[in-house]
């Protein structure tokens, strides 16, 4: 019985080896590589490698740097009749128009508000620096009273204002000469004088916001006690009636009534 069993087992071994083809080592290697590749893909996702068919990414759009403009050949009356006596300064300074203000701020320029305290309290650009070119005189003598009365009649406010003789020194205390600064005020005239003073002191990166904050007040974020009054009326103390009269007077294009051309 034992002999028969051993014989049967030997016969089965002989039959199995004679009917099964020998395995090809190359085929086993290929199959192993295929299984390995599929396992890796299942775990890690498809592998990205160099390909001639890959589509190149589009080139990045380079942002053009904000460039100051010259006002040398600009008709000063574009900004208002009050610029009549400041044409020589307009020809010297560099600046920007309101529609490019955001570009300059993105370049790192700092807004410097040069208006007196009481105007800034009513409305001011959020995040701006305050260094006044114009200040209120503190003395209350006879001369100051006369100036206050005169201003209440002709200028729409009852304040005795004076120029800050330490303006450049005040700027120097906060910013080095190579700082990028934009001088601003309500209508643009006071900031024009501020830029002229700074550029004469070596602040070659100080710029003027042409026409003042009144031209961009809807495009910037403002804060203050009377923001609804706007920048054009922020300096007035006489209420809405005086503000209306002020608007009518300043909107008159007096040069159109004159026969002579006074562009330069």
C-alpha cells in the first residue's frame, strides 16, 4: 500500500512538470514591474515627468511701475482759478492724477495730509499721515480778531490761519529724504506748496496729488466727524448756505469772460 501511494505521488509530479511550460524570467520581471507601477499609481497618483507634449504656462504679466507726471505744459486753469499765482511751481513739481492713486499706493507711497487740524477732524483719508502745512494761530490779539472777521466774510471760515514754518523739519523728523510721499489737501493748492518745499529740500520722491482729495474722495476710504461734507467744503464754518455760495463762486470760469488768453 505504501509503495502504491509513493508511486501515485511520483506519477503526479512527473505529469505536472511535463505539462506546465517553464516560466520566462523576463515575463516575471515585466509582470512585477507592472504590478509595482500600478501599486504606486494607486497610492501616489500618476507620476509627472518630462513630456514634449506639455503645454507651457503663459508668461506672467509684469505690472508697470507707477510713473510721476509733469505739469509743465498743463493749463493751470484745469485745476481752478486759484492756481493763477502758482504757475511757476506747477512747472517744477512732479505728481499724479487721482485715477492712478491706487497704483502709487501699491508701490509703497505714503499719503501725507497737510491740512489744518480742524479740516482733518471732519474728513480725512484712512491711514494717511498728518503733517500740517497750515496751522491755526493761537494768539487772540487785535490783528488775529481782524483776520478772523475777514476770513468769515471772504473765506467761509472764522479762523486765523498761518503757514507752518517748521513743515519741512516736521517731515524730516518722520521720513528720510528718499521716502515715497504724496502730499494731499482738499483742493490741491496747499499740497502743491508742500511738495515744492520738500523737493527744494531734497525730497525727490515727494509728489503732488493734482486737484486734491476732492477729486478722489469717492474712490478712497474716509473717516471723520463730517465726511458727508466732502473735502471741498471741509474748511468751511458757515454751514450749507456758505458752502453753496462757495461752490458757485469757485465754479465760475472767469477766464472765459476775458478776451485775453492767460495760459502761461
